[in-house]
C-alpha cells in the first residue's frame, strides 16, 4: 500500500533549451532583435554534450542555445514530434502591437496579430533556424475565471 501523496503545485517552466545551427547568429538574434541578455557567453559543451552553447535571459526566461556538433544544418519543422513553438509573454494588447511594429521595422516577417480565443492576442515569427516564436498576451484574470467556470460545470474531466 502506498501512502497518499499530494501533487506539488506546478510553478511553470524553469528554462528552455534550443538546438541551433549557428550559435553566434542565434545569440545575435535573441540579443539584438528580442532584447535578451547574454548571461553565459559561448563555451564548449559539458556532461556528454558535444558542441558549443550559450545562455541568454529573455525577461525572466532562461534560454539555453545549443550548437550540437552532430547538427546537419536542417531547419526546424514544427510539424514533427518535439517543440512546436516558443511563446514569449507580452504584458498587454498594446505591447503585442509594439512588438509587431518593432519586428516590422527590423524586416522580420511575422503573421498578422490575431485574437486568442477572446483571452488576448498573439502573432508568430521565426528565429534564424525557423524555430517558431509566438508573441502572446493572455489575460490571466479572464483565464482564471474561465477555469473556475469549467471546473464548476465539471467540464474538465478526461474521459
């Protein structure tokens, strides 16, 4: 018999690691275009990792950039199993629009800004390796209220 164990409360992602084809180009993109801070400059891999890596800080999100020696230079494809996209947080609708204008001014192609099921707004663009990035504003209060309503109706059960 196993004693009852309560599930800890999730606190979100700690960091994300991305495989890139050109570490220096990716550092430039995340730093110069998105405003990330380079917190660990490029260094040789460790613990069984063969290649170079660097770490950037984007807001409160840590992004590990990995340039694997075995990488054959293929572009990212979100339709395959694995990462679909990386979502960056905006604080408001206005900030989503400000990011759209910024990327337009830098010549970085993006999708149109679109509604996020009534909970916010978002648009997509890609990094130099084709990794899909979503700029997203989600109204957390509206999501919380919707979650409470779903729970009260009992619609959150998996069948």
